C-alpha cells in the first residue's frame, strides 16, 4: 500500500509562516547568517503588499518518490497538461514559497501549463543537513515522474532564491532532456556582504566548520554549534553556503569570469533561460552592480558571446522595485508577465538590452 502512488484531489490552504520564522531570536552576538532569505514582507509597504497564498490553491497531491524516503508534490492547473512548470523555493521554503506562485499558475492556465510545487528532503527547516546534489537527485526523480507517470512532454523549472542554485546545479551536473525553459528568480550570494563584522564572524565560523569536518569521525556531516544560525546545520553545508567558490556559490559577484563559466558555461546550449534579479533585493550587498552581474551571468551561459538569435535564448530581467520574494504587487505583476511571455516563447519586453 505504501508504494502505491498517492493521488488525491485536495485544496491546499497553506498560510504564510514567514513572519513567524523570521522572529526567531538570534542566540549569539556573532551573526553568522543574515536574516532568513524570503522575508521580503518586512520591506514592502502595507499599501502595496499582496499575498494571496492564504486563499489556497486547488490541485492534485501525489507521491513522486517512494524508495528510501517518501516525497510528495502538488500539481495545479489543467488536468493532463503536457506542459508543466516546477516551482522550487529557497531555504526553509516548501509549498507556496513565494506570494507570486498562485498568480503565475493562474497566468499559465490559458496556455495549457500546469504548475507543480514540490517538497524535497531539504524543504522547510531541513536544509542545514542537505546539499545541492541531494536536491538535484530529488528534483530529477520528480521530473522523471512527471514524464513517465503524469503525461509531461515539456518541462520548465522556476527557482526562487536557493531554488535557483538547485536548478543551476541541475543544469551543471544532470541536465534533463525534457527541460526546455529555466527561470532563475532571486538567485543571490549567501556570503557576499558589505558588513565587516558579519564577514569577520563568517570567517571564524568557516574555520570552525573546516576544523570540525577534518577532526570528527562524521566528517563534514557533524553538526555546527547550536548558535551558528537559525536552523540546524552541518559543517559541510555551512561551508557549501559560505565559502568562496563553495558548492552553493553560483551568484556571487566576485567570482571570476572563469569561475562563472565553470558553473554556467556550456550547459544551456539547448535550454532557454530567464534570469530575474530584483532591483531592491534586501539580501544583495549594496556594493553589487546588479546590471553588470546579470550581463556576466548571461555571458557565462552563452559561452562568452551572443547567440545571435540562433537556438535557445538567455533573457536577463531587472525587476524594478522588487524585493527578494516579490511581495509588492507591481514587482510580482512585472515578473509574472515576463515569466509567462518567456515560457510561451513570446518576446519579453522587459528584458535588459
């Protein structure tokens, strides 16, 4: 019975718990992580904020992985849709990771897309003892399930925050032959900061993580001290997120062109990419030139040159007034319009020149 595919039609009424998660007290004066990424509601005016996640989404809950661990996903939109968009959240996210998800799903219905939300082994507060490679393993299992059991012929993936790193790692290590479109929204560096004290504290913690990893019988899987950050985290995961050129380090502006090419070059030759960066992302250091970084990422994906309109496209978008999770209605609308046009191979008028 446990191995049978769980498939039931439900209405998901998931309330937004970001505010509660962001209220976690910081146990140490040595701040080793900036506040929880995804808490953009704190920066959005109450007159402009819009979040419809509490209204719920109807769809089908199903199990996509049953060996070793049981994992589920939730599909909304047209029944038996052949085109499916998978949405991935960031650290501490799961279902309904961003306020724009219901609106994006609704915008795609008339073009025949369904929207799939997913729980990974690292979802919610379990990210601290996972890895991008583990996330890619789970994501690949979902993509295979959508093709083999749920009728997908075309797949797209949209990542928010660390979800963008997961997708970038998928494209780098295990590109899926059915993925035709990739959206990277709010992919930012976990380690870049203009705060000297934060940088110093992170350096101390990295030294401790390296020491624990080399001296413990558990190696990098040994846990860091409880006051390291707001969730349990292993030494290896801490280094992955915070070390220069660590496993999670895809979007730092101080990576060299060669390092960016290693992470992005050559893997996007048959996949269309939309990179959406928020102009007012609260988790990006003020010193980062966002337009320049966007162009460098595009050049890395294009192998250092333009594709001259031949083959897949790389589309950079700077969302005006956008915070990290796009809580304001104007920034959410801007992104949803751009994403819907991109997924349906229409011109993205908001693209940077």
